[in-house]
C-alpha cells in the first residue's frame, strides 16, 4: 500500500498491510543532543522523520494563504544575552530564549481594543488581500489534482479562538468575552469567514483533500480557556459550517490540535464534525487513547497518545506501553506516536528501541524501508 492508502484505510477502519509508523516531530534540542549520541550530523528536526523511515500523514498542504496577512515586520526590540525581546509576525511582544525551545513570555500586544483591531488586524484578515492567492494558482491546482498520488494531501482549517488568543493574550481575550461580547464575536466571525473562503476556493477548484487540520490550543491544565457555554455560542455553529463544507467535498477526516486538558470540549468538537484529536496529551494531562475509545467508540479518531515520559524510561517500559496500545492500533482509527514532539529527555538509544519495536509489532515488518544504520554512543 502507499502512504496515503495506508493512512486512509487506518482512519476508515479498513483492511491495510500494516499500521502507519509516524511521529509528530522532535524538539531542536533533541536532535542536537542525539547528534552527540550517534545521529548523523546533517539531520535536523524535519529531515529526521524521513531518515528514520516513517510514514507521513501530512506530507503536502494545499490551499491559499488564510491567516494574518501580511504579517507584522518581525524585529528584535532588546537583546538580553541568552534572551531577546521581539515583535513577532503576529504583532505580539514576547521574550524568548535564543537557544532553547520553550513557550515565550508575552510582554505586550498590538491588539488591545477595537481601534487596534480595525487598524492593524481587520485589514490583514480580508480574503481579497493581494498575495493571498499565488500567481501560479492554476498550476498548483493541476499539481495537487494529480491522480493516484502516493502521499496524503491536507488542507489547513485554521483556528477560531487560538489565533485571537495569540494576538491579544489570554487575560485580554478572557475579559473581552464578557466586557465586549459583540466585538469578540466580530473577531471570531472575521476569522471564520477567511477560513471558509480559503476552504471553499480550494475545494471548489477540484483539489482532492484527504484530511483537514485545525489548531486551537485553547485549554490548560484545568480545562478550557473559554467557558463551555461561550464555546457553544460562538464556536460550535461555525465549526459546523466548516465541517459541513468539508463533508460536501468528501473530506471525512478533520483533526484538531489542542494542548491541555480537552475533556470538556472533546464531545462538543466531536458533535460538530471535528472527529480526530491530535496529539493527545498523555504525559501531562493524563489523557488515554484506550479510555477515549471505550468512551466515544469508533466515532473518535485519534493520533498520538504515546507517553513521552515512558519513552524516557527505557526498553522495558516502552515495550509494555507498545503492547498496551496494540489492540487499539489493530482496531484502526488510531495512529500512535509520542504525545507531543519528542523531548531531549529521551535518549537516542531509547527512541531507536521504540521505533524498532513499533515496526515489528505495529508495522509487522511489512512494507517498511530499511532501518538506518546508527552507531550509538
């Protein structure tokens, strides 16, 4: 089977030659550390996936520019040695480490009120902005429409809340929902209209799409950042319009990437057509793909859910978790991989053991590229 055939068969509970062997990716620091442990020096966090011979569920993204456009001019406002204060392309002022992957600290925002929304953001969220549609659009449509492609094509489904939360900060958006709900809804509707335009333009051009990828990051350790009632009022009707459009064009798989504890929102997403959760935060928020399958049945598709803390422990723990997840992998509708990007706490030796074991148990040593030669230090 091709990579695409295997992915679609898995997500539709159909027979396949084997389960996909995938991963979400790696921290930059992980790759740097692994190079000291035997990983070839030319690899980075992106090329390592192909080096390890893994399948990809998102090899090609299709569509037009459907985000904030043009972005703000990025610039360093202050150099603090190991850290910098910078203005980002989203208009936020943040403090971040130069050499370490971590969540940056937001210090300020361009989006603070209705006036800044209308001056700086509303014009950047219009479908008719020059440059949103590439000049070679017709050529791209022909390229994306090639029959019998062996790889998956994914279309971005944007973000109804997460983008806005990024632009104005958690505290500001939380107050906005209560202090000026009409403005909050205007922002959500503006973002929705742009996303819908992008999907409709691409899909109506006849571009075949295997899945849609959405992003929200609207939960934390205690649950949602937006109350359930507001979620139902402002977001659910728009999610449904998006998924209805996707379904009309034959796109059945709609995955959503949301960090944090999503338990309260998961059934609502599922009810409005967002049917795949990704990447399933096992290690931090104690989610469990096995328990979710018992609770939601085959309606819920899943990707991720292998505890990164177990990857750090060693072969015995890794083997036990692979065995625990195997019945779910064999049932289908589930692609296992590290519950978020592989962190530097995982030694290369452990990760190599995990992949070899996963290839044997989940991949059945069938139709897999040769495993790369690695001399482990």
